C-alpha cells in the first residue's frame, strides 16, 4: 500500500516568492494534516482536514498561507509571499478516524523549504 | 507553553543495552499517546501507542509505560541496536481528539 506522497521533496526560493506543496494521502484516509517542523523542534500542526472541510486551521498564518483539499483527497499548501522564517520541513500526514482512541497518523517524507 | 516536553535533547547508549526515552505532558486532557521515530531526511514513522486505560504497551523490543498521575511516559528499547539511532518524538492527543501535539524530540545514538 502506498504511503503519504509529497512533492516537491526540496525547494529553494527567494524571499517574497510563492511556493506550493502537494500531498496525496493514503487511500481511504479522510483526515489530512499539514504540519511544519522547524530545525530541532517537533512537528506543529498548521491545518487539519476532514474530507474537504478544514476543521482546524487556527495555527495557519492566514495572511500568507493557504491550503485547499478539493474533492477530499489531494491537498495543496501554498505560501505567498515566502519569508526567511518560513524555512522548515512541511509534513503532510493522514489518518483514518476510528471515532475514538486508537487513531494513528502517518507522515509523508516531507517537503524541505529553504527561503534565501 | 510546551504541552509535551522531552527534556533530554540527546541520549547515547551502548548496543545491546536498554534505551529509555522520557516524555512529560502538562495537559490533563491528553489520554492517547504515540511515539514516532525519525531518520534524517525522512518523515516520522509510527512506532507504538498507548491509551490512558493502560499503563503499559509492548511491541517487540519497544515498550511504552504511562504514569498518568505523574503525567509522564517513557519508551524503552531493549536491546538497543545501531539502527535505532534516530530522533524520537512523543505525541499526545485529548479524548477523541484528532490533533496531536508533539514534543521537541530526543536524538538517540546507539553505539556499536
């Protein structure tokens, strides 16, 4: 079974430029997450989708970040314009909600962004 | 305000010995916990979980212990192998919650 697929793996852009990351979750997983991981820190949630609905985007910096999950499968995370502080690994993850305890989230390999 | 803490940034252990990685949390609503392992340039991979109805869960060489009164959990790896060298993250979720809060990670080095 294919895991969570992300692209691109690596991206270097100049500040003020836009960038977009794509994620394809595990088949059948209707919950999709975008996390950001800074160097030396744990992943921090940016947004969580249940199907196509963003149910928690409280940590998403909405002035420059946007996300969409059309048709409740693939998702795109966009940054426009990028700032130096956006350099990080952007992790996509998915899960199949069990309605209670026992939920496990599975991560992709991440998209490594460097803003210069 | 870190809700999940891993106070040891790094740990070195001799091959064959036990590795103990610790995690503390502050939110009493957390009742489901996961451990992840992360190799360089890869995404975190799921290792083992535990819910608050248990105080221990075991899977092969990996055992997680939960002390709810102390808001503390630990991951034991026995015996440790060089391939276990990675960064280990503890993550916590509230009842029926979908959002996991991660600790900052502990880098484990298993020396041959």
